[in-house]
DNA sequence: AAACTATGTAGTAACCATTATAAATAGAAA
DNA sequence: TTTCTATTTATAATGGTTACTACATAGTTT
C-alpha cells in the first residue's frame, strides 16, 4: 500500500474526505502484511479508536479496493475475505495445514506464455498461488 | 474431473457409497466446465431429480473437494464459492467487467523460480490467475 | 460567524451462502 | 425380518457482508 499522503490525494480526487477514522484504517492496512480479514483490521482499529463502527471499516476497505490500493485474495472459507495490502506484485504460498498465506518473492511469469485466449485482452494483474504444506507443518507431522 | 467409474472407486475406498443422488451430482460436475457455484449445480441436478435437497449437493461437493476431485476457485464475492471440475492443470483469466472466469492453456511455471520461501515445503498444486478485461468487454466499451 | 449542503459515521436490521442438527429413509449385514 | 449404519431431507442456526436510517461532521457560501 502506498504512503498515506498519496492515498489522501487519491481520495480527494474522488471527492472523498480523509477523516480520522479513514486515516487510522489506512494506517492499519498499510502496516499489516498478513492478509487480514475485515474483522482483523477492525480489531486493530479498536485499540486506538474504540468507538469506530464495523460499518466504517467495511466502507473504507471497499473504497480502498475500488481505488486499487488493496486487493482481495482467495479466502478458503475461514471467516471472510482476506486483503492483500502490499503494493508490490508478488505471489502466494498457501499451507493447507495451518491455512496461512505466505508471500513469495520473484517476478510474475509472462502472460504471453499462456496460450492464445489472452489475444486482445487487457491484462492488468496476475497472481500465482502455490498450494501445499509449509516446512513447519511438515516437521510437526513427523 | 475423472470419469464417474474412477470416482466411484475412490468413494468406496473411503467407505462412501455411490448413491443415485451422488452419482447425478458427480455427473453434473464432470460435465460442467464453467466453474459453477453450488447453487448452479443444484439447479442442474433438479432437472433430473427434483426432490434432491440443497444439503446433499453441499455435502457431495464437500466430499469431492476432500477427495481432490474438484477444487475451489476465487469467488470474487458474487454468490458463493465456485468450483473447478477440470482434472488437468490449467490457469485462469478473470474479466473484471463480465466477471467470467476463462480457462487458459499452457503449463504451470516452475515453483523453483519463486524464491527461497518454498525450501522444504511440499508443493502440491499451483494456480495462476490473470486479471483484466476480456476482448468482448473491451469492444463493448468502445 | 451562521446557515446550508453534502458526505461520513454509527447502530441496527436484513440478506444470503453455508453449516449444524435432528428426524426420516435406505441398504446391508446378521 | 430385525438391526445397524450411512445417507438424505428439512429446518434452524451461523456468520460475513450489505442496506438502511438517523445523527454528526466538514466545507462552503452568505
């Protein structure tokens, strides 16, 4: 996620205001790289502003998603949609044991290698997810 | 998805029975390559057996997922989890305009290229999703 | 500064996909 | 047939998300 100042500028461009609640939610989002759910963001926000409503967190996260500042990631059915708050393109590894989504380094592969169906399409983003069992869970299994 | 006979064998191995309801649901699943939701499968099932309950469809799809016969794909928030019933490894293109998930051809990229975080992990499957706007929607936009 | 307007927030209720529960049913084994 | 177990059905409960309403706030104009 970009610095708060840049996001504030993007908000103003859309006619939106940088309220204290939005500022705090954006700060929490830009700090958290653990692919948090709305509820996890909400609980972090409450530590600083205990009177913020869940609705405001939902609204702000929806606005940030519309601005392209954050991105939804596969939620795997545990307690809600998860959000990726990292601006840099990167990939994921999902451990089916501990159900954690890890970030991977490295550049995305080129879409040209994936057949002719993409001819004439506008590519905006690509996301690789690798599934398996992480080293920690493999050790526990023994 | 594999032929019904092979799936029946996999069921028996787990001590599960191939009931008429399960057989029909599996047939619908193996026919449908459009990444259907549970409700879409349910409505197809009703055409042949109108008295099958939604719960049975949920249960059977959960069992098939546990057996690895089908796989959840990113649902993007429209009406439920979508399932991929294709046995062959392949990738997806998601059009953010018409919200359709297209299949792509081509081989998966090698996980070795994605950094050291995968050292010692057991890789089982990988899935690339390309995001953008499909040729049809691009034309309409003009 | 006061009044006006538009936007944002909070709280509650509604929504809908999914899961849990309990009763009815079917099929296999004895 | 009787019993036992797995399955199906119907309904209720759950939980994340959205809709709605009233109130508060910020920015602007006079």
